[in-house]
């Protein structure tokens, strides 16, 4: 009785649904194939501990979906009827986080398990009468989601049917309210509820649909896809930091190339990477972006580290070149400061649309600013470039430019040899370069120069 009373006190406006609860099916392990041993040890312990304390507790969302598709989940989420305070009281190594919706992070057997309380919705009279705290904005976006409810209400608050499956580790059954099991098996992405209303509540769901479709190799249902083109401008109303987080998930999904192409097809990129149209309409720009995204996808699939700074440097590089050329055509002198000015202009404009955290600025700036220095193959300049902390990233970036056809592959081959040999051989390479330096200057206006494209970076401004 006390637990039920406290649950009611901490529900923050949750209300009993006036509509009939949707019927659910319990799908046995013999049919779905997910045994208790498939669940990570940490999340299994958290779920069973909550059940032993008298609460409902299920593995939910992406982990269930991925296990059904034969994929290894990145993490496990648990949903329960216990409030955050009740969860916190059970687990010593836990903390309550979140403002939009409070969650509990529980440390269990070396992993962080996210535990959330069943979500409901605010009562209509509360939304209409509360003058001091708005729960939705003028576009329909939810500003506060801190309402607890029942398991049935929680199902309706989730985004897609494939993410609304509950797995009970005690019985090894999947609880399915909305035919999400059939959608997973059919590889179909189906939004829960009215698509337009759900996208207005949270426009990031449109990005999530594209990411999940690319990552899982599934088709977006026609009804789910229909409003996306018209509602794409709603992304401009989403906090920039949240957009960045969702874009990182998309770009590091292992299927970034497919996802970015789909973003453009559906018109979702304008609020994120507005120059994507211009870049992809240029053969060199399209090839460069494609190579960068393919390279990222391969590294993700191989479990290698990936750098947000490197990827955003690649996505914005041709915009830097365009701004740089604008300054040159205005009669400004091509000096290093002009490149830095162009870089600053591009990052400032981009930050107004998609908030790239400033901690990545150093890597991005260095990758860009080091590119002209690869043209200087005389004296001690190549040795100093090798010693730069961000030389490896700048070098990989330069090789992408070679592969895309932006610059001559001979430059990449020279640096590959120079990087991988000893100092004596490097000195010999520089001696070979010395006699040709004067001849190269006389040919600077020729298209046979080592740099192919008409770009300000063709000149050594280092």
C-alpha cells in the first residue's frame, strides 16, 4: 500500500487512460529465440533484482529489436513501474539523471544499465490550464516529458513499433502490444500513432527513422515516411546540441553513406548540413564525401576508433574551399590568415545550425590548416609537419583528397614513402626534390601541376 501511494505521489500528473488498454501478446521463447543467456549479465541482474523487490521490470527497445535481428546490442535499457527514487533506493551504485525525463543509471557487473519508469502523458486539463509551465510549444514539440504512467501508456509513448517490445527475463517471453514483432520480422519501420503528431512532438524522430532504416537495412513504411518532407523544417526548432548527438549516432552507425543520401532524398539535411546539395552536385565533392563516409563506415564495422572532428572536417571541407575562393576573388592576398578566416566563417555558420562542440575545433582546424603544408617538400618543412600532433589525421585527410581526384595521387605517394622510411632516406628524397623546385614554379599556371582542382590550396601558403 505504501509503495502504491509513493508511486502515485511521484507520478507528476500521470493519468489513467480513458481508452481501453491495447491487448498484448506474450510470445514464447520457442518462437522468438531469445533466451535469458542472450542478455548481458549486468542488465539481467538489474531486471531480476527489481522483480524480486516487487516491481515490474523488462528489457525494452533497441536491445530486444537487435537480438531478434541477430545483432549484438550496444547497450540494454530497462523499463519498470518503480519511480526513479525507488530504483535509486534499491541499487547503491546508481544515480538519477535527466531533466526532460528522469532516468536512473545503475552500475552492474561493469556496465551502465539505464532504467526508466513507465511513461505516461500529462492530463489534457493540466496542459491547458498550467500557465506557468508549457508542456508543448507552438509547433507541437514536447518540452517536458516527466510524466509516469502504466505499461500500456508507455507503449503508446514510444516512437516505432520495433522499439516497443518488452522482454521479461524471468519468463523469457516478449510482450507485444502493437505487432512490433511482425514488423521486426518483416524489416518494416512503422511509427506508433499519427505520424504528423508524433514528428511534431519530437522532430528528431525523423532523423531516427532514417538512421534505423540505414543501420538495420529495413524499409520505412509509407505511412511513416509520408509527412517527413513537409515537416523537415521542424528540425530548426530542435536544440542544436541534441541535433548534434543524433547526427553522431547517424554518422557512426556504420551505414553513414546510406543514411546521408537518404537524408538528402527526404530533405532533412537542410537544417543540419545545408551545403550538402552544393557539395554533392560537384563531382569532386560527391566523390570526396562518399569516400570519407565509406571510410568511417568501414572503421565502425571493424571496431576501430572514429573521430567526430575528422568526419566533420571532411563534410565541411569543400565549403571552406568555396569561402576561401570568395575572399580571393574579392582581391584579398592568399596568406595563411585568409585560410583561417575562411575556416572560422564556415564553423560559425555551421554552428548556428548544428552545434559541433568546441572540443572538436582543434582537430578540425589542424586538419584543414595543415593541408597546404603537404605541398612544401623542401628544407625542414616536411620534418616539422611529421612532428605535428595531428599529422596522422591530416595525412589521412590528404590521402582522401588524392583518392577523390582533388589533388594528384603523386603527392600522396610521396608522403606515404616519406612517412614510412628512415631519416637518411627522407634526406635523400628532399635532395631529389630540390632541383625540380625552380622548374615547378615556372609551371605553376599549368594544369600539369601536382594539384588538379582550381582551388586556393594549389598554392603553398605555409
